[in-house]
C-alpha cells in the first residue's frame, strides 16, 4: 500500500492510503452429489482505500491511534454449472488502528508498526436472473447476503517525513 499523511501540528495528522493489490479469500468448492459440475467461489478485495485521522499519544512517544473510513470493491470469482455470474459489489466501512512509529536517527526516515481492525457494511449480490425467468419457483435466481464482515490487518511500513528537523 501507499499512503500520504499531512501533520496538523504535533498531535494530529490526516491521511489517505490506497492498497492496489488484491486480498483474496480461499476458494470454497461445492461438490454436491446432486450437482453435475463442481461449483467454486472466492472473493478478491480490490482497491482498498482508507481515509483517516491519526492521533499521536502523549503517554508513549511514537505511539498513535488511527480511526477512519474505508471503501473496497469485491470481485466475486465463481464457476457454476449454470454459467451465471454473481455481480461484483462495493462496500464501505470503518478502521481502527493502534501503532508505533520510530524515526531512524536524525533522518526523515522512520519505521511504523501497526495493527488494525476493519469492519465493513453488509453486502448483497445475485446471479442476475430475474424472478420471471426459468422454471424454479424463484425463477432460478440465487442471492448471497453477507453481514458482519470484519478483518484484522498487520503492517510494517517504511516512512519518510519531508521537512523533519
């Protein structure tokens, strides 16, 4: 990920972070004896963007608390016997992190260690079949609802502060 941060004095900073690489779930495989073909599904969390406020803690030099909001795209990758695809969706949420930053000597370089808790809003997606199509009572439409999406994130970052005395 890459981030940019603007200090608003000694204690508060605001920042924006972009994670361009996808974070993928394991693949779930359905090999039901009733299915004529194997179905698989996995999700890639892509383009995770975080906007945050960082508060330096005066109790311990270098320690900080970070809170903000996130947005992410969910790329749903599946193979089904029907050949229908589930729609990709986007969601937003919140992030809370606790970290520690230490500068390397008198340089502008620093190293940052951070642990974060992410929580995302509920999402819903379907296979694109309307209720009137097909022969099943629901028209062959399948819908997936996901709630309580949460995650933990650990980070080690090399930082550089411009204009550090």
